[in-house]
């Protein structure tokens, strides 16, 4: 061992997931994947990198994610590749490539994994971060919207994180819907150009709806009076939105309508939603999603509508705070004396084979050291093997919560620690 300072640290904006936080991470990811599987969402995995065009076309060139945040590189075969900044475009690429859209619909998929965006790091904002992503592809029925939103809200409830859900419909890009609205919005923005922040003026022609997301105070003041999309939806989109809301009401799901909610990725159509959690500062979105009925076509495929969401695991962990994690370790075998060591190893193995989480000392510690390590392990019971006990074919079991201890025969250990 050396006292020297290590020469490397993780790259800026990335972090190591270490225990005990990593326990919570695993538990939350498993809770989500199990909950989604229970509604028929199958696990899926796609490559961590894709051809850059998948994101340029799928996520959209005017989005900040594509314009400013992608980790794009040229590989040794002169191909432009990009570390995935999000999963929806990748999942749709996979669905189209493998023609899943021609099989039973909808295609319901869920994935957990890291995403990469070169953003300015701050609390809750990383360059590598984890999402659980859920997609229902091949239907534009409002039932699908209600189903995925219900799953997301139930996930937060199950892990014990209170969230506020914002809901909106951003229509479709046609001239009778978002097209006409965008012109109205551009006219409004032009007439207030002098009061907008310079970066928002730049966005008027490329992505005017993103002005609603501006952090600049002067722009925020202007946007209070801006026309909103929900007043300009076409008949079909308005009807779709009304159906989604009535289904959510039928499920007693609480939401706040926010006609100013716009999402950062260009593929969204109709339903858009976001989940806000406490104590996250400015990065309060702990998840979000929406419909993307035009995405398959922008990737060169047929018309395949879809809806989904992604949960931001890093922000969820931060928002949950420092809750003490329960490890799967139930018993800790303490060995006193050389003869007991091999018996301790055998006993720990036997308990593990019986499905009981068990640790034992691997550092040849003293009795006191082992008891201390037993509490560190999170075990409920210390199973103590000393010379006396070995001769009698027994062990002392100490309940680490109540402090009570008793001697039991070897055969009774398994039953006792699994109580
Ligand atoms: P998104 O809103 O870009 O949507 O990301 C979803 C969530 O990922 C955010 O609400 C946030 O919790 C988390 N997140 C995003 N960027 C970062 C970051 N730099 N650091 C930490 N957490 C972050 C999507 O990605 C869409 N693909 C969701 C979707 C699926 N829409 C339809 N299907």
C-alpha cells in the first residue's frame, strides 16, 4: 500500500458509483425493470454508440443535445460515430432494422444504461448519466399514453420519491397545428426581440418553442404573455390530448397541465410530460417523455408512432438523499481460532447455497474486529464459531439489532438466521 496521491481521477462530469450508493442504484433499477416487465415491457439493449446520423436525424439537428452536447468521434474505419445521448432514437433504429414493427404491436421495451452528453457539469447534471428508458412502439392510441404515464408514476411511488408531473400536448408539425402555431409564436418573439436574451433571439428561426425553456430572466418575463400551443392544436391533436387526460383522470393520476412545457428533443409530437422532484436545484427534472409519432419516418422507416419516457437515475438517487441501504447480507460468520476458520467458510458457503446472504471475515481479524465488520456488513445476525462451540457442535447466534444471543445446534443455524 502507498500513501501517494493517485495520478488519475475520473473525467470531468463523470463519477464512480460506489457503495453504499451503488446498492440503492441497483435496487431502484431492478424495481423499475421488474415493474415494467410486469406490464409486458421486455428488456432490450442497444450499442452504446451509433452512427452519428441516427441522432442527427432522430433527435434533430436543432436540439441542443445534437447541436452542442454529443460525443462524436471518427473511428479507424473513418466512420462518424456518437456515444448515445439518449435511447429513443437507438431503440427505434433497432425496431426498424429488425422489422419488429411488422410483428405483434405494440413493441414494448425497457432498458437501463448510461447516456453521454457533454453538458456543463453541475449538481444533478453529468456527462455520463444513467436512465431507465421505456418505449411503447406501434400505436398512437391514448391508451398507450395513459399506460406508460401510469407506469412512470407508479415507479416513483414505489421507490418513495414524491414527484410533480407536468403534462402538455405539443401537437404535430402539420400546417394546421404546430406549423401555424410556430408562425404565431415567431411573430410574437420578433415583436419582443429587444427584450429577449441574445441566445434566445438566435433560436427564433431554428427552434422558437425552446424559448419557453430559457433561463434568462428577461426572456422569462416576455414568455409569460406568449401564445401557447394548446390554444392552437388541430382537432385531432386536441381530441387525443383530451382522451389522454380523461384516461389519467380515470386512473386517478395527478398531473399539472403546463402549456409552456416543451421538451428538449425535436422528435416529440402530441403528449409531453416531465416529472419534477425536490432538492435538485435547477436540475429538477427526474424524468420525462412523450410521443414521437414522426421519429420512424425521420429515420427512413414507415409511419410507426410511439411513446415512452426516461427516468434519470442519478437525479433520483440525489433526490432520495442518504437513506441507509439494506444490503442482502443476513448473517455474518465470526470465526475464533484457526480450527474455526475452515468451519466458518464451510458454514458461510452452506448458508449462501441455501439462499441466505452471508459474509465472513477474510482479514484474520480479532473477535472485536470481526464484530465491527459484522455491523458494517448490514447483517442482522452474527454467527459465532469458537473452539467451545465447535466441540459442542453448536454456534452462538447474536441478534445485532436486539443484542440478544443464544447457542444453537449446527443444524438449527439455517432456520434461526432466516427467521
Ligand atoms: P430527457 O428529458 O432528455 O429525455 O432525459 C430524461 C431524463 O434523464 C431527465 O429528466 C433527467 O432526469 C435525466 N438527464 C438528462 N440529462 C442528464 C444529465 N446530463 N445528467 C443527469 N441526468 C440527466 C430523453 O432522454 C428521452 N429519450 C426520453 C424519452 C423516451 N422520450 C420518449 N421516450
